[in-house]
């Protein structure tokens, strides 16, 4: 307010307009401040003192409503007090009026001005507007170098940071920095690349978020089909903003598209994956006899080290968070792999249904 008064070069002629605007053009909050001033310079001086933490400013009143609610309710119901307020206004005894207003008393400010009201002018609104500012760094805690998704309470899902749906459609937006475990430990030819299987969890989570209570009815589940991987997402020098759009088709299916605005594309949308989702009853799946399969896969056993050394030679570097293959048993025309979520990301297990480390290992 102090800055705005100086910027607008408001004069004493505007003082009534300033007061009237703040009295009737703003909601009265719990914490209140009131001043009696004789000029714009007087107002500036008192605002400056208040901003610097001065407690004893002449003709300045401050109070909190919640501490005085019961007392103010009684006063407002008292006809004599209401008559006294009218007399205070008529006689210009504003100190008594403001002393009660900062404690929660409701005041009809229009009584001060009579028939001819001042004008409302442009002044700053309250600074706590509902504008979210999202933290782009949601992958790794700087002190421990461990995944930090669990502390990012503001995100919808580790792969879906914000619901940015509007009248144009359903949309989720995420900002990937390259420090997330599913990027930092999945490096292809020197660049962190989002594993292709992450699109499946992204689509599943987006559908789950938008389907809401429907999925809880009759053991409903999500089936993905017609999945297309068009182009990988690589995070190099700058963070990449990724979007997923959902469309509910007439046939009941939900189609989705994952795209980004990568710097090298000059701001144009780049399609990375697309597919469809169907909501339906969850089917019972056949259980496999793992011991029987392992006995059939008895030709050879490949160790985890052998597998990841081979990938490194191919230019694909898997860090600790993506080394989920423990060993592979080879058989005739088939293989059986033992997979587990790596210990370094074990605390993220409950955050995903299709965990990126486990799915990528598979």
C-alpha cells in the first residue's frame, strides 16, 4: 500500500477516496489495522513506521477479531452502543470507533460520508491471493540424495504434479528436472530418459484421479490398450514440462495423450505416447507356479552384474534405483527373471501401482 501510494503519486485530495476504498472495497479480516491521518504524507509516515515494526504510533489501532468475538457480539446487540456509534461518527470521534472495529465490531462506513460518497480507486488487494507456486524440484532431497517424493505433499502423484484441467478438457501437468530417480538412474547415451513404462503409470494414475468413486464400485479396474510409444522424453540442460490430456469418448473409452513442449521443438507440442483406457470389472488372473517354471529354466543363470554390464556397453546406464533385476533363469524358449524394487527407492513403493523401477526391470 505504501509503495502504491508513492507510485500513483496520490495527493491529499485522494485521501477520502483511499479511506473509502479500503473501508468498503475490502473484506474485513481477522487481523485488523486502522489509522487516523490528516494527509497523504501522514499516512505514508505511519505505514512506514508500521512496516518497520514500530508498536507505538499515534492514532494507530491494531487488534484481532477472534480474541473479542463474544464481547463484540454483545456490543452489536446493544442498542445504546449502536446509538453511541452514530454520535461518535457525527462528532468525529473516530478513535473510539476504530478501537472497537479492530476488535471485531461491524461498522457501516457509509454513515461517515452522508449522501455524497467518495470514489473507489485502484489500490493493492490483499497479498494472499490463491495463486499456487509449484516447486519444480520434486525428485531428490539435496541433503541425502535420496528420493523426495514422499515429502512433496502438494503433488497429485509423483508422475502427475498438478491437475491443470479447465473448460477445454482434462489435463495434468508435471515438471521433470532430471533429478527424479526414474530419470537420474535411467540414462541413455548420456541423457536422463523417462522410461517408456512410466507412461503406463502416468495414464493409469490420471484415469484413477478423474474416475474418482467409480473405481470403488464393484471392484472396478483400469485396462490400458492401444498403447503407442512415439518419442522418448529426455531431460538435458533444462527441466521439461510434460502434459497428459484425457478425453472421454462416446464409446465409453478414455483416450490419453502424453506430450511436452521441449526447447528444441521451439515451443511446439511433442507427442510422446498415447493410448486408451477402459473401466471395467477386475478379472481373476491365472496364478503361475513359479517353482515349476524355475525347474524348467535350468540351462543357465545370468547374474544382475552381467545384465547391467551388457546394458552399459550398449550406452544405457542404469543407476541403483533402476537395477531391479536380481537374476535371470534361462530355459528352452523361455526365461524367468527375479525382480525386486531396489532398496534405495523402497520407501516409494506405496506411491505407485506400476512402479517405474519394477516395470522397467520387467
